C-alpha cells in the first residue's frame, strides 16, 4: 500500500505550527492566571500596608479622641499616610508590567 502522489494535500503545516495552535489556549490560561495572581498579590500587599498604617495610628487616634479633637480631624487621613498613596499606583503598575514579561 502506498500513498497516491496525485492526491492534493490540504492544510500543510509544520510540527511547530501545529504545536503552537494546540498550546495557545493553555498559554492564554496561564497568562490570565499570572495576571490575576499578580493582581491578588497587589491587593493583599495594599491591604497589609493599610492595616499596618491603621495599627500604628490607633494609639494616636485614641489620644486625639480623648483630648477632644473634632471627628473630622480624627478621621482625616494625614501625616505619614499621605506619601504612601502614590506608591500604591506605582506598585500596581509595576506588578502588572512584570507579570506580562
């Protein structure tokens, strides 16, 4: 039994091309997982930093309330927490870019 040389060949492709088509959905899933994983780490990191800042300021807030400070002065975000906020955006953008590499 032999192959008929007069039969046309449909959709010729190399092994690399077939493998690329076969692996594409898995590669997409892995990329999506990496992006959401990085986003999750960023959220956990921001939560940790904010929790740490609140823990550090709890004593100060208690003292202010005990001394009779108005509520709008106690609730206002100020002091050491202001410079931290721009760094969250930097951290998120760095995480997003590095996860795509």
